[in-house]
C-alpha cells in the first residue's frame, strides 16, 4: 500500500500585502508505503506516488510575478518542472509514471530533474506571445533537493544547471508543443569508462514533442487524446527515447458526470548502456519496455473519489521468457478545499 498526503496553499500577494501582480504558492508533501515496483520488476515504474524513501517535506515554495497584464511572468523558487514542461492534461488520470513525464527525461541528472518527489531551485520565464501561443524557459538547479531531504536544498549549483525551453500553441482547445533540454555540466556515461576505469563524462540533452487535443464534446462530457515522443542523448540515461499515447473520456456514463475513463500506452527504448548493464547482471534485455494501462475514476462523495486501475507491462528484461507483469490497483482520493 502506498500513501500520498498533500497540503497546498496559494495566495494573491496583491490582496494580502499590496504586492501587485504577484502570487505565492507553498506545497507540503508526505509519502509512505512499500516499494510496489519491487514486486512488478519494471524499469519505468507502475505508480506515480511511489518513492524510494518515504518522508514529509516541503515540495514547492515559489513566488510568481506577472508583468504587462500577465503576458509575461517570472517564477522563482522550488517548483515542479512537470507543471510547466512536458505536460499533457489528457494524460493526467493515468497512474503509471511514464505518463507524467517521459522516462528518457525523468531518469536524468544527478538524482533526477525537478519533479516528484523532490524539486529544485528554479527560475522560469513564461511569455504569452499571442492568446493561443506561448514560449517558456527555465534554469533549474541540476541537483534536486528540498527541506526534508537528507541534504536539504542545494544553494550552490555545484553540479550545474538544467536548461529547458518549450514553445507551443493552445489553439482549438488543445496543445501542440516542442521542448528542448540540456544540462550544463557533463554527466557520467551509464556504461562506458576511460583507461582509469572512471565513467566517461558526456553532455546530457534531449527533445520532445507533444499533442493534446479534444476530439469531441466538452470538458464535462467529451473525448480527448494525447500523443507525445521524446529522445535523449542515450549515453547518460537508461532510456534513449520513447512515446506515450492515450485517450481520456469524461462523463461517459449517464448520471455519473464526474466519471472519467482513460487508456494509455507507454513505450520506452533502452539505451545501449542500460542493455549492457542488464546483460552483465545476467538478464536478457529487449529493445524496450511497453506498458498498457486502463483506469476509471469516479466521485462517490463530495470529497471522495475511487479509481480502479489495471496495467500490463511487457518488461524489457528478464532471465527467462516470461516477461509480462499484470498489475491491479485501487486508488482512493480524499480532497478538501477552502477559499
């Protein structure tokens, strides 16, 4: 069993202290539970709230200042990168981690980029080019860490920074976007070493493209789709690329307006270094790992939702021929809000 407790607060600093055009956001996070993926044995994971070390922490704390009637905004602080980059609304119901951010990006950096479960110091600029087109870019500390983690917040940037930019259009109720990312400091090669046995250092970089589009109906009762693909340098990460695609249906059962049904497929291509590591461990790696997920969420009380979930993962490694894993789950969500 996994547990995820979150407490968020957001305030308009103009109303609170007279700081016009600014808002503040604080997000506390507490996770606990067993390592469920140890039983499934997948490389990408099966649950987006699973953590290696359960604890309570300050997850986000940032201030955002708007300029020029909010056509321009600057955010500074501890921020979740996936809230602004590599994000598809239509994939939000799915539980497998690969639908949150592509595995080829999520597995980069000294200890992962600024995403769940630890963020990093960030400066993010957002420009509304037109009412339906945007450009945004961020400089992010390469080492994620927050209050509550063993090493706390990194204020030195001794391991460099992650540079990321995304541009896109939201015309027609959807989103089409292209993103690029790169680390400023070289990262260890996953497998290759020099004559002294030390890992060869390489620049980690990548790109992604995504499409999120409503196919029919409205937000309350309609069908949306998403598709996206990403690539990495393939030397410093276990994955050289991958893609995710799926559908989200809202209000498909008459009389159940809060019901949501989603299906998605996620495929990750293994890098040569990762396959070499698996072979050294006695496994027989394939070209990639594929996951298929079907989930349904519905509100059973004003504050309570339930979400049964089923996943089938064709694992990319194994010592025998049986590499498939079938996972059944149930997520219970209690949410309370006060303005």
